[in-house]
C-alpha cells in the first residue's frame, strides 16, 4: 500500500548541500508557480483504495477524517515539498527570525477570504496555534514543547515565540499546521472530537457533497490565487480494495490515483501508453511496528530474531511487485533529502541478511527453547504473533503473509489478520496489537521521520491513545538525541546526532523497516494535464500538509 499517515501527519527554506535543514534568519521564497490562463472546467476523478465509506469528518487532526479531502482544502503558512525540500509561500508571504532565533515573525497574505466570505487575518493564525497547544489530543507535532506563545502584531503579522532556538520548528509550525477559522472553531467545545462536517477553508476547493460511496469537492470561487483552481470538481469514489480500484482504472475510470496497482504495466499502463503514466517517489518507510511495551517484543533478542528472518527483498519484489525497494537498516527512504543523511557505515554494518540459524542462535542465547518444534519463551509459554495488515491494501496483506511464513520458520505460531482501516488505526493508537504493517510520517529530512516515530512524547501507555510512536518506544538516549538535534545549528553536529539515531534504529530495532514507502501516483492525461512527474517534481501526492491541494490547483484541461 505504502500510504502515508492519514493525520495532517509534513521565505525559502535553505536546504544545505548536506541535505540537513538549516533555517536562514530571514525567509526568502521560491516564487509561486506561474499562474496562466489555462482552460477552466472539468472533473478530476481521484482513485484511492482502500477508501470509504466516507463520513463528514474534515477535522484536520482526526485519525478518522476524510484524508484526501482534508489535505485538499486546508492551507498552512507554507508549502514544503517532501521530495525536493523546495518551499512555496501560501498563507504567509515572508518570515524572519528575531530575538536570537527565539521568535519567528510571519507576514501574512492580504486579500485572502475564507470560503464563507469572511477575511483571513492574524487572529485565525493565533487562534489555531493556541487551540492546538491547549489540546494535546490534536497537537500532533507537539507544538506546545517548542512554542511559548503566538501573538498578533497587526492584522497581517504574527510572532511565534519559541521556548528555545530550534532548527526544525519552521517545518512543523509553517509547513505542517493547517490554519482554521477562529469564527468557526472558537465556538467548538471540544476540538479533539469535533468532526467539522461543514469545513470553512482558504484552499482552492471546498466540500461539495459527502455520501458513503463518494466524496466530492468543488471549486472555491473565493480562492486567493486566481485564476486557480482551473478544475471545477474533484470526485473520490469509494473502493474497498486495491484490486477493485485497479479494475476501474483499467477501464479508464480515473484521472489520477494514489495507490498500489497490481501488475501495473499490464493492468494499466499498456492499455493507453500515450496518456497513462506513473511516478512512485519514496518519501517515507513501511515498517513492521512491534509493540515494544509487551512481552516478548520488549526483548531486544526477540526483535533481533524477527529482523533476521524477515526477507525484505521478497517483500519488495513479491508483496510490492518491485515498485517499492527493500528498506535499509536505518529505515530512511532513498529520496534526495534523506539519502544525503545516510550513515553508510551503519547501513553496511547492520545490512539485513536473512538467516534462520542466526535467529535461532540469538533466541537460544536469550533463554528461548523449542518444544515439539514450537518456540517457547524464557517464561515457559509458547510464542505466538498476530500480524495486522490493513484490509483492502492488497500489497500490505501480501507482505504480511510473507512475514507470517518467515516467522513459522522460527517455530512461532504466527497468523495474519486484516482489520478495516479505521480499526487498524484505533488498534495502533491504543496499543492493542502485537505487530502491524504501517507507514511512517515524513518530512524534508531524516529528523522528521525519526521524531514522531521514536520520541516518547508521542506515545502513551497501552489503552491510552498515542498520536504516533505506536510501537511505544521509550528510550532516554533517543529522546536526548532528538532534543539535542533541534538546538544544534552546526550541520556537521546535526549529522553526528543523526548517525547515533540511525545506529539506534539499526541496532536496537524499535521497529523493523520493510520497504521504502512511495507516494503512489498514477495519472490519465487524456483530458487533464499538469501532474507532478519525475521530470517535474513540483509536489508529491501525500496525505501530509497541503500537498494535494497544491497539486489539484495546478491541474487543468488540455
């Protein structure tokens, strides 16, 4: 499947040649893409499976929201390209740091209206950040840990005061936080449970209609960057699995898609090679999340043994049909931002080699035994593992089947279960699972994958909701390194910290990396053009930040 987190999970940001984020003291920006008088009208049919039944939930921070819809209507202060790191101004037009890098001043865009006709102002920005910091259940980026206050300087300028200098804050504050209207959300008693069935937005599209079978967005006539958007309507049909969606796509019933398509060349691309295309840039990582808070997953030896028998190459070639490559030991995807931060020595030292004898030797040394061919824990109990893979995500289900068979070779009684997407999300958040296949979040560099994945601030005891770090990894050294990184302005020292984090990933195995996770994209240019491609990577399809609304605003009829 390879889908990114459905949470909103990420001045020109200066991306140094080392690939490590470094903020300049004053923001300069990449220009907005040229606005041209393309033909208007037309409908985009966006296929994404498994999806549906749809519900009227457009709360950007809800784990059960209409993800494609949410990331197509709300805007943040900046748009940050997860693949290239380039940045485009959105609701903010400029920024600069002040007070020895402990405050960021944002100049806001004039003339922006909410979709109900009211003006967007600094009050909306101040309200959004204040609301998030007061409600841990929706503060998915832990803004409260980095921000002391947000104040209005004028109707179109705000200052974000930081608790300490922070080299990663701009992405989370300006690139990964959707802004919502104070006039609507200020009247809500509980923003954590609020479903926002009638969202008010600044984006190029707004909600048209929602049924269990279909989600429809329509052009926002008040959008600030005219003549965008060119498209009149976006339609998401509900599909229960990759296979049913692929069948419809093979019949030409799609404009764009963001999913795994089995045998894509035969099923899709060869049917219309002049107009059908694809692009699968790696932006995150598919992991086997292990519940590190439970026995025997809390034993390093057990995690090592599992790691030693999982054949990532088979998962990439068979389960993912070669579209996603086997992950490296440090769990970072091979994209332009992350590759520059690879610790090649660690990757080589801990390169996974499938070896059942090695795995059995590790288990035996840790006190595991075999009784009648079945693995028995040091506590004397037969070992069983249930692997969860999302129903309808046929590639992840296939990956899970491969993993289960490999665990059998260790004498583990392993089975696979395929819960519905909402059930899997709930099980991960509550910690009611043993092992589960899921994707990580992402961002413009290694830190942005590791921070929500490994920082204990994002996890919770079993039975309590975790916003991320579903594996329940709690490690003082990991936390210390993550905290050191955000206050380190030397790029060489940043890399030294990342090297230590990569060693923890490879050696201690809080999770087991499986494959790079692609931002799946298939497109049909018969009538609509403007899609991002490998030759024109102006954005990537991803359920994070405002990637999708940025792409949809560029699409137009031929």
